[in-house]
């Protein structure tokens, strides 16, 4: 089978600034010198038990890809696959959760499409706008940049504990609050400081998405484990080994290219491979702007942690 690049040669589409040839979070199409359209689609099965929160998390996750490209979302379409025997009250709550999260983001839901399926699935097609000169991409990191993360890790290991009926309600509530949080202010922060390197941390984990950034930028990423933030329950459920299948897949696929300090335990390594839902942004910040970015983040109540740096070389290394 020939690759899609054969059917859609990038040279024939000069206005397609970001497409299938790049490992980025959304497609970007240039409209004119000052505007480009950001387009993405994402949906998944429930990660929590409550329909409203599931809808809100799914919407926040979908909109995140627009923020991860430096864009501002303005319109969305629902994507839903719902079992025919699902109570209408449950379906309504899923859609209400997504709608209210979109309204919080200043996004209008203008329609969508629904099909029947055995397991619920929900998400969005999201559209946004970005200045084509300010697109945030995985290829924009430069040696000397500092790495800033805007949400903690540990969502996958905690939500899997929930599925296995091992999770404490307070721990579930904590991760729901984080997963429901929009990356809007983190995206604004990137735009305010004219950053060019970034991505969001989702299913491929911090290390997987970090490696994508390293490869696209032709650089090496250093992560300092002791500076990485985790939700309060992450280590507890890590010790129970309630990691989702995606986390195991991440370690199998990306693990051979990650070098770990010998002091980092297997469980701690798995926490860095943990598949996230609606995670934060990973931003590459020029060193001279790092203090200003962190100060500004504090001013606007946007969580932000400096967790590493970009150097020359290739791959990814985790130090203690």
C-alpha cells in the first residue's frame, strides 16, 4: 500500500502548513498572511464513571490539540457513538458536559454526528485560528530551551485504578479536576511569549511526546525526574501497578530510546510512560525567557513546572 503522501503530495498544497508529514497535534491550513485554520478530531471511550465529567474531559482533550498548536478554538462538532440501550439521561449528560466545557472555552458547538456502537465514545472535531507566524510545533525546540509542563502526570494509573475498583473517591476527584481543566491559559502563555516549540501530553505519555519533539527538532531532551509533578495518588497506584495498557505499549515502543538514571525505579519509569488523557502542554522556552514565563504563569494562576531542558544530540534522557 502506498503512503498517503503519494496521494497528497505536500508540494501540491502550499497552504497546508502542517499535515500528515509532521507528528504534530493538528492540521494547519493558511488562509492569509495573518490567519491559519487549525483543525483536529479526537474522541475516546469513558475514563471516568460519571457521564457529565466524561463529556467535559473529552471536550477539553479535543480542544487541547488546538491550544497545543498555538491556536484559539472557536467552533466544534460533536462526534458520538452511543449504545442503543444507553439511557437517554446518560447520553444527555455526556453531551451537556462537552457543551458546557466548550462554552467555557468560548467555543460554539455547531452540529455533529452520532452513530450506534456497543461502547460509548465521545469527542469533538475542533477548529481554531492561529497566526501562521506563531504556530506552536514539535519541531520548534532549540538547544538551550527549558522544558515547562503545565499539568501533573498520573491520570492513566489513577483512572485505571478506578476501573479496577481500587481508587479512593478523593483521588478520582483530583484527576477529574485536572483532566477537565482547559489548556487555554497555557496556550495563551505560549502566544504571549512567542514560543515556537510545544505539544500536549496525552496518550503517548510525557516520554513518548517528548521523543516526538526531540526527533522533530533534531535535538535531545533531558528530563529531571525529581522536578516532574505528579498527582497525589500517582505513586500509590503505581505501586499497585494499575497502569493502563497504553502505558505498557508506550514503554515497549519508546523505552529502547530512553536512557534512565540507575536510581529511577521501574515503577517511576512507568509513571513517565503513563498514558494521559487531557494532559498539559509541554513547552520549550528560551532560557532567557523562562523566569518571566514562570512568573507570568503564577500571575494568571496557570500551573507550570520547569522539568528539563533541550540539548544538542538525539533521543531522551531522564536524570534523577
